[in-house]
C-alpha cells in the first residue's frame, strides 16, 4: 500500500514553480485516491533515517495537516477520515511515529512529537491507542538523552491537544512526575531540562488535583523556581512562562510562595536577559489581571464565604513592585514608536504599571508621583518620556477625586511639551497621555471638568498643530481628539467644540491626505477621530456635517476610479474605501432623521450607487463597511428604500453566501433585519430568496458558528415585517428553531466562551419566536402556532433552570413568555399555569434591578393575567 514519496516531497520544495506545482498535485491526488497508503507512506518516510532530512520534515508536516485544520468543518472531516481507517494501517503509522522519536535529527523528532499529539487528540477521547501514554513514559527511562527530550516534548504537545478529563489521574500523576523530574537541576542534559520545562507549561491544566495537594504543589513550585535560576537562558524563560501560567490558573494557591516569587522576578527584571525579564514582568501582569477580574466580579465587597477571595498580592507588593516597574520605563529603545509590533521591557513595564493602577486604585498614586516630579523636566529625553509614560499609565484605576488636582496641574505642562519638546519620543507619549486623560477624566460623569472655556481653545490648537508632526505623534494626537469629542457625547443642545468644528474637520481631512498617512495607522486614526467628532456633534453643526457629505462621496468615488494598481496600492485603496464607507455610515446616522433628513436624502441615490460599486471591488473590509452603511441608509430611507432593492438584492444574496469571510455574512444578516424594519411588507417579493439562503446558511457546517444566532433573530425580523405571510416558511424554520433550542439547552456548563455563545444562540432563537408571535398576532392563522407552545414553554423552563442566562437573554425570554400569552391568549393560559418555572421566572424578573427587564416582566404579567382569565 505504501509508496515511494521521497522525490515528490523534495520536488514539492523546489524553487522551480512548475516542478513544485506538479509534485503538489501528485501528492494531492495520492491523498484523494488512497488515503491509507498516502498516510502510511508519509509516516514511513518520516521514520526512515536513510532519507533526506527535508523530505522527512515535509512528510511529517503533510501528515499533521491531514489530521487537523483551522476550520471546524474541515477538521471534523479529517478526524472522521482518520477514525475510518482500518486498524492495521493505524497501528503501522503509530509504530512509525513512536520509532521516529529516537531519530538522530532534532527537527524530525520534533515533527513526530507534534503528529503523535494530533493522533492522540483524535484517538484518546474515543478510548483508542490506550497504550500510548504508558509507552511514552517507558521511553523516559531510556538512556539516550535525545529520546528522553523528544518524549518529554511529545507529552507536552499531548497535554496541549487533549482535554484533561480524557486522561486518567494515575497517568496524569505519572506524566507530571516525569516532567518535573526532567526539570530537576540533577538532570545533566540542558535539552532535556528545556523540553521538560516547556512540557510542564502545557501540562499545567492537568495538574488541578496535584495543586490541591500541599506536598505535591510545594514540590512543583520549588522545581519551577529553581529552573528560573538555570544557567541556560531558554530554560529560565520557559520557567517564568510556567510561573505566568500558574499565576492565572492557580492564583488562589500562591500566598505561600509570593515572597520568594517577588525576589526571583525582581532579580530577573533588573539583571536578566530581556526575553526572561519580559516574562518576569508578565507574571505580575497576570496577578493584576486575576485581581482586577475578582474585584470587578465581586464589586470589591467580599462576603465572609466568598468562593474566590482576593489575596491583594499586588497591594502588598506595591512598595517593591512600583519602583521596579518605574526603573524599566527608562530602558526604552530608540525607534520603538515607529515599529507597530514593538514590544520591549519599557513597554511591558508601563503596561504592567497600568494594570497595577487598575488593581489597587488610589494606593498607587503616592508611589508614582515622586518619580514623575523628579524626572519630568530632566535634560535626558529618556527620563522625561519615562515620567510621562508613568503618568499616562496610572490614569485608569484611581478615582477622579484622587487624580483631579494632579491632572489639572499637569495639563498645561503636557500641552507645552507636546508643542515644544525636542524629542519625538516624549511628544508621542505626551499625546498618548493626553488621550488617556480625556478618556478617563473627561465626560458627563465627571463632576469638576478638566476642560473649561479657559483651556479648551489651547487644547484644540495644540492637538491640531500636532497633527502636522511626525506620523506617530500625529496619530496619537488624532486619538486624543477622538476621546476629547467622545467626552461631549451627551452634552445637550450646545457643545464646547462647536466654535472649532469646521477647523477640526478641515484639519482631520488634511491629515488623511498626508503623503505619509499610511505610516503609524495615521489615516485610520484621522478618520476614526473624524467619525467620533461627527457622531458626538450637536444640531448646531448639522449644516457643516451636511457639507461634508459631497466631500466624502467624492473621495469614495476617486477610490473607485483607480487605474491598474499594484497589490500594495490596492490594499491601501481597499482600506481607504472601508474608512470612507464607515464615515458615511456615521453621517447617515447623524443626518438621517429630521430636521436634516429631507436635505440629506437628496444625496441618497448617488450614495447608494457608490456603495454598490464598492461591492465590485474584492475586499472583505470594504464590503463589510459598505453593507453597514447601507443598513443605516435603509433605516433612514424607510419604505422609500424599496426603489434600491432590485439592484441591491444580488449583492445582499452574495453577502449571505459569503461563508469564507463570515464577518461579511454576519453583517449582511444584520442588514436584512434593517431592511425588514424599513420596508415592512414591501420586502415580501424578496423573502423567498432571502429565507432560502438563510436556511442554507443554518444547515451548512462550513459557516462560522457566530453567524447562526443573528440568522435566527433575522427570522423574527422577517416574520414581524410580513406578518401572517410568514406561514409559507413555517415548515422549514420551526424545526430548525426547535433543534437549535434543544442543542442550546444541552450545551451549558462548559467554559466561559461556550456559555457566552450559548447565551447568544438562545437570544437569537428567542428573538425569532418573539418576531413570529408578534407578526401573527390578530391574524386568522394564529392557530398554526398553538402546537409549538408546549415546546417553547419547555425551552423557557430549561434555560431558567440552568441559571446561566445573562441579562440580555433574561429580557428576551420574559418578552417571549409575554408574546406567547398575548398572541395565543386562552389557548396557552392553562399551559403557562402548569409550566414548572414560569411563575418563579416572572417574579425574578419583576424584582430585577434592570428597569428594562422589569418593564418587560410587567407587560408579560398583564398578558398572562389576560390569557388565564379568559
């Protein structure tokens, strides 16, 4: 069955395109025609020490890709194919893979480790290959160090692939013992120690029971802390990575070790290699993240029996930790502001300082202020920049009362620095800090405003001036202006920005047209600021916003006229189209209601024409933004939007079919909802096509799961728009809603991400039911709904019983209970009375602190009372 594949694998890496393509196609053909032979040949190639290294590595990679894929549906297919192979083929492949762990070539061993873990990820949950872990553990005691190293690496990858409940505790204990022994200083071989330390990092999720046992935990912690002192830099880095993971996974077990860990991390931050120091800082960032989450969840008030007490490690460490982090701020790199992906010890220290401020609030201020006051005017740019960075980092966390006086005193100084400081670095950080001041200490919730008539003009003048500075500084100035505008969002009829509105808009457009606007995200920042200034503007400036419409439309028109562009230019062009469509969307939302609506709608035809042309360009981002703008236009145009439907419909259908770029699909589904609300029953002629596509989307396993909840909501929008005419889609949509409801009732109790998804799925299903009931109300066809009432009540019962619904679901669910009673009246009165939890659920919602839930519950109560009394 196996076949000679060496030459094909070597040709598949050829620099000659024709040779390469031919080899790739032959491999693909082999895979499709004879999967078992194909996988066996690859595994044989990987295991054969006589073969060239390059063909062996590629054999392993192709084998790995035949077992796993990023897209869920593809991954599922590959797993099923592997499981369907006959036992003898699988046994031969497994034997080849295990043999490869003793190969002399490190890269080949490493590839085999990854493939074994992929196979284990498929087979162990199915109770297949039960002897794998035992045979790996027996390898650990073998003499050649390289076999030990490869086996530890395999155990690490295996822990990454498999969920802890698949491996018996006895095996977990043995894996951890092997890994921790491999980390021990007594292990002479550094490759083995490194592999063991990395394996522990991946195995920590399995160590729950071991961390609950004091002796075992002490042993693991001691070995990890010792490994942070290894002479080998990579081992020290890997050991600190373990500590970072332990900080978030086993936070509540750390009290006993914190003093030692503080000493180790402080030494590493001050003296060690940057790669190690970054992880040592990351440990404290992780501790802060944990404490911020706990304090947010419990609102800082702990009952005596709280499950997750906060140990206030950050607060206790402040006197030592803050000076340590402040020192790091002085270790900047010369060009860090120009490199978007830059990450170094100064940036990590500042990020951590910001998290410390959020974890401890006011307590941080006295620890940081002396540093700022001492350094802010020093001749060395590094000291001025570090002081400014420290100041900007602590603005989120402490109370406004604690910061107000300091910020007021610092504001004029900052504005001068942004204008006059000779250092680009200092200006960059100063503009960022001003943005943070406006983000956290300016707005309708702040009692004593920082910005007043006296300084408003100076602030705007300085920001506009800075927009002409180097791109990195100008980008931060746009960001500061964004938050300045946002702070005036709910200001009332008159905004302090009104006198400067025209000048601000003009300056932002000028920035967007700078030759170097594509550097440092400058153009994007300019349009984001422009959008925010428009969004938060008041009626006083609506005439000026109206003047902006033809300007932005002309810009969008120009991007569509582009001649033959290079790939790079086309990408920039597409990004610009997205930004301009986004800008028009904000303007539509601003001007699309009276008194400006009639004037604004004169541009609607032209605008719609431009959006349709954007769909002709191949760019997901631009499509998404154009679709969102059309949704806003539909909302503004109302029933008049019908005239655009004949031409727009094909693009709507294309969006609903776009599985690959699922964000486009999701946005399109949302726009169908906008159009339903705008057109109401005028959408009827298009419903067959739309419903067919939505039902196809739901039954496809290729579409990303996040698009499915909005599709269900969309059923509700369509039913609400076309009323009893929805009965023709009844046979198809109701079974889908029912099976999705059953699925969502059984997927509780998983991780946070799954709970969040389950809630959004339930909300989508409930919104569908709500739209359908309201659409059929007072119609002769209402009796069609009666058979579904028991199922819907059962669904409401099940989600109430599970106690994990969020407030959004709670509000929709109580609404559906009301809709059920309101539409079906006496037909469901008795059923509601028999329902297990309707009464409890209703009472819980009636006493909710969320007034929208309370209102929905009061309405539902009246509807139920009417239904029962009939």
